């Protein structure tokens, strides 16, 4: 699954609740609810109320694996993705998953 935003995290949680193995790729290691960002800027909400680490969200879901990476390529017909780590942006590592 690409993206750990509101929809991606919600979908991964639902699949994880049903015991389905999920690999979630996201460039950030946290989920942030941006519509309330102005509340944090105005000191009306603490940042912890709108941003949570993925490890906290999925700590009780053993079937959900989160990889922090930018994905360079994807295919709807293949079971491979090419994530790119920050340390080596020119040498992606192909990841394999089952559909």
C-alpha cells in the first residue's frame, strides 16, 4: 500500500484487524491530520493531537509492516515496488509482495 495518510492508515488498520498482511510504504514515519494544523499553529492544540508515529498506530497489528521510503516506481500488474532510501537515492531496492 502506498501512503500512510488518513485513508492509507485506515485501510491498513482495517486489513490488519482482519489478519491480512500489509506492507505500507510512506515517506514519513508519522501520520498527520493536516486540517487541524492551524490549531497547532495557534497554540489551541498540542502537536501530539494531530500527528502520531506509525509505530504507535500499528503497534498491535503484527500483520502490518511499515517501510519509510519514497517509492520510485510501481505497477498495477506486478508484485514489485522500487522504494528509494534517503541514503541511496540512485540505487533503489526492489521489494516483493504477494497479492
